[in-house]
C-alpha cells in the first residue's frame, strides 16, 4: 500500500533528477533518459499493476516538466512497458547484451515516434538533427542501461528487505 502512496513523489523526484543532474553531467549536450530504462526494467521485473502505474507516473511527470504535449510520453512509456512485459515472458532478459540491444530498440522507437509526432502535429521537422542530437542520446542510454538495471535491482532488493522486516514485525505483534 505504501508503494502506491509514495509512487507520485518518487516518480516526480526521479524525473527532476533526470532533467537536472544528468543534463549537468553531460554539459547539456546529451539528455539521458534514465526513466526509459526504468520503464523497461519495470516491464521485465514488476507486476503489471505496479509497473503500469510507475510507467504512467514517469510519463506524466516527464510530459509536465519538459513541456511536451500532455499524454505523449504517457502513451509511449505505457506502450514500451507492455511490450517489455510481453518480451519478458518469452526471453531471458538478464544478459547485458540483450538489455543493451533491447534498450537501443526501445529508444529508437521512442525517438521515431516523438519525431513523427512533432512533424505531423506541430509542423516541426527535427529529422535533420537525428545524427547530431538524438543518436548520441540513444547510444548513451543504451550503453549505461546494464549498469542502470543492476542499480535498480539492488535498490529493489534493499526495499524488499525493508518490506519483509516490517511484515515480520507486524506478524509478531
């Protein structure tokens, strides 16, 4: 129950960190979308309700903070989450090479959808910036995704230990 109460706060905090700290690390040249990696991780390792709500919250806050059209990243993140759930049922998704290549494909999909959206709905043609702006972002996110998966796994293990301890205390009373 506490997961659902803390989800909006931590999702907002995660997006704020992504849009500020990570952009400072890369000197505003490359915007690293760690939230995409978290959505894919949720698709591989979380149940549908928790992961779906996490994907929705991350997409909503990314839409809100970046000023893009409301719903664009929500739909993208939910789509990528559900595709990741389906892929996780068929494939053993723990190898670094698979994680790297799958994040690369998902990031390319996201980039293409965003570019087509801006081209068709806002008459903004950004395809000429694909090689100089979007491709470096995609490559950086793909290269750091195995390390992000390990970090998410360790953080999840820490949270599960804390939940198990509180469950044991509640049962002992």
